[in-house]
């Protein structure tokens, strides 16, 4: 896969970054002793999916940049983008990246590139928006069906409040001590039970809220 890194942009005298750049590209701002873009290039170079890197927007190549192609600034974002597209290999997948994301890492890039219909996410284990339901409702003596309902309600709350989390949900339940995967289900956007659960939970919350006495102001 080819990757085009957009590195144009020179802050002017009225820009907040002028003191750091003094007419140089923003991509060259020093961060921890290195140009900002260097952190991005190192992350890209470490990916097993990136075969070729094309940097657009710097007038001069970076020292010790390795096998990276540099194209001069074309004067605008669109111009730089088209210049990079012109250097892409035919019939090859391509990625585009900015030079001002120095906290990006190789695992983050690989996880993004490897997204498939079965793994359409940037992260796993996000739960903080739905955790209050677990804390308030979970009991050791709960039946398995109620526990599954509680977990799905927790997921529904997270889906409502965090745009980076989405369906499908792959759910596995098993009886205590069985250690057998007998109940496995994928819950997608059209799942009738999950749609009903989400709707009824919203109604129940609104009803409970309306029945509580208002705060005295």
C-alpha cells in the first residue's frame, strides 16, 4: 500500500504557531528533539502494510529519511493532494495521512488498515458510558437471560454516547461450569430484540425521570 503524507502549510506572522516556525513548514516544528513529521514517518515505516511513502509539501527532504519520496509544496492543500495522487501506483490501495499527528503509532495504523466487516472499529473494550448500568443492576443471583439483557443495555448506552462505538455486537454466553460455546449471537443494526430493548429503555428512562420530583431552585 502507498501512503501520501500531506506536510504543507506555513504559519504566517499572525498565526499562533509563527513563533515556533518563523516561515518554516508546520511539519518541521520540533517535538522532543525531532521534527513533528518524523514521528509520523517512523510510525508509517514500521507498518507491514505500508510499502511506499510519499511526502508532499516540504521543499527539501529530511535527513536520513530512508526510502521516502518528497514532493515540493504545490501552494495549496488541494494542489498537494493531487500531486501525491499523481505519484500513486496504479490499481493499488492507498492511504492518506497528515504530518501533524505525532502521537500516532504503528499499532494504531495497522489496526486502522486491517479493519474489515468483522472488525469495523478503532478500539475495543469501550464501556465507560454503559458502566453505571452494570454497577447499579448487576447481582450475583441474576438469571442468565437478565444478565444478557443488562449487558446489552450497557452497550446501548455506550452506542448512544460514543460515536466511535458501533454495531455489530458479538455476544457469547455460557452456563456456569460448562465452558462450552453454546449460545453465540451476532447483533446487528436490524436485530429486532436489540431495537426493542433500546426503544423500551429510552421510554422507561424518560418515564422514571418525569416521575421524580424536580430539584427545588
